[in-house]
């Protein structure tokens, strides 16, 4: 039997900043663990010296340090190595999808009404040059199921693009059910997993996802400018290559250093590009410090175990919802088993301006939550990250109770 996870010990060792505040806003941006910070420092020191035989070898050694990010993503998502690429952000990956998936005038895509704006922007931009139809799925209960998308789909539908976890109500869709439906109907399934990566399990083999992207700076606990792109091997031929860079071509015999020492080396040549997810990378010198930190952060997730993290986060979320209801709050997030990750959404007052006063007062007490809305759905967004403990929820609730008393009015939101 595995020993229980000592969440408090990991928190104290890896996230010392949490001693200075009550932080429940990982859905916006999170903190890098100590091991990631130390790895970036070591890389910075490496850039100030050269231990290898020559500059080319030095560059290769630095590039090799990115390998951990790929390896840890493979483990986390049950992916194959050729299905993983590194990108700068969720926005970067979604634009790769929009640029690479061929659409013609008259084609349609489906999305939902609760998406963060970035999910929609690349396709909205495409409408300036192509007559594509963006169909928006909206449901009475703000849950999304395959049957809901089926009502909007027809023979023109080429793509379903959506978030795995909705940022404004915390709904986590059944990716397997939706992925199966997409595959049965010849629709490419493109997902934004930025609100799920590293907090609840995503099995890419089981879910039939064609393309998935997740920035690392939220639940991935990594610096800005990092992210993971997953492209199913069966979709590699369906999504066009984004960039032509020397690091995503086939490496010449002897390596690039040896190639450029040849008298007859050429730039214009019939270069070949391996048919892997790496063809979607820029293929040049990229965000090495970010990739190194991302590898360490995802390594910590895999070390703890995504199933352990998932259970801890679900239990913390239940506790959070119970405590909010105890002070008169209304829970917007659905309690359906397995259908949420770390986001809890709640309201206190029918007058949203009073809720905003509560938010500002919490921030003044260094209790950090957010307030987010899309299409009139949302409220206080409380992020139950795996480094959080019940004491964080208790501190937030105590702060809310004090502020409610100062306002002099009981919570009255009824939905």
C-alpha cells in the first residue's frame, strides 16, 4: 500500500511563497515549484560558460535539457513520443490548429458559448478570408454533451473546438463520449486543456482527441511562455505543418555542426521533415528556460501521481462548496461526479457590484481568488490547486464572513 501524500510537506518545500498569502487563483496563473526555479538558475549559469568541446556541442547540450518536458508530457497524457511538441502557450497551439486544418468556404466548426475568448479568436480571424460558419452550442444547464453538439452538426462540420474544463463554471466535459462522437462523424476534435493539465487525468488514447494544447503557467505550475501540444498520430497527416525550422528537419549525417563545416553545404535543398508533432514547433532556438521549468513541474506532477492529485483536488473542491453554502453562497459549478477539475464558481449577492466589493476586500487581505464571467455565466472563481489545503479554504471563508458582516446584508443570490 502506498504511503499517503504529505501535501503540506510538498507545499512547504516547493512553494514557500504560499506562506505569505492565501492563494486560490491557479486558474489565472500559478507559481513554479522550487525545483523548476533551481533548474532555470542552473541553465542560466550554463549560458555563462562553455564546458563542451565547441559551440555546436554547447548548443546541443542546452537543447537536450528540453527533453524532460517531452518525456513528462508523454507520461502524463499517455501519449506517444512523436505526438508531443512544445509551444509557447495555449494561444500558440490553437493558432497552429486553425492554420493547419484545411477549411473551405461553406465549411462549419462547432464551439460553445462559454469558451475563453482565445478558443474562438483564430476561427473568427479566419472568417475575414473564408466563408466558414462558426456554430455556437448553448445549453440550458451549461453542461456540454455529444448529443448537444450533434444537434448543430451536418456534413459541412469539420471541427469541434472547446475547452476540456470551462473557465467560467468549471464544467469538465466527458472527453471520451465527445471524442467517440467526433470520430464516428469524421469531425476533428480540438481541445484547450489549460484548465485541466496537471490537475485531473486526461488519457489521450481513451478520449480520441485529435489536437490538444495546454499552456503551462496555470495548473501546470510553470513560467509564462510554455505549453504542451499533443497531436494524435492519426491526425498528423490532416493538420498541415506550421513552420520550417532546422530543428524540425531530419538531422544531417554527423549533425548540424559537421554539416556546416562541409564546403558544399546548401541552404536550398529538398529537406525532409519527420511526420511527428515536432513539425508544429518553430524549429529554432526557443524558450529553453521555460521548457526546462515545464519539465520539472510536470515531473513533480508525475512523481506525486495524477490520480492522487485528482482525488485531493476533488475532495478540496467538495469542502470548498460545502463551506461556501454554509455562509449563504450559491454554487454555480456542477457537483456531478467526475465532471469538474479544480475550478469552483460561486455567487454571494444578486448585485454583482457587491460581489466585486467582496473580491476587492479579499484581495486587500491577501486572499486571492478571481471573478470571471462569459455569456452571463460565472461568479467568484476559486481555484483548488493540488498545493492548496483546507486551511486555505477556511481562510477565504473567514474573510468572506467578515466582509459580509461589514456589508451588513446577507447573501441573496438565487440564480
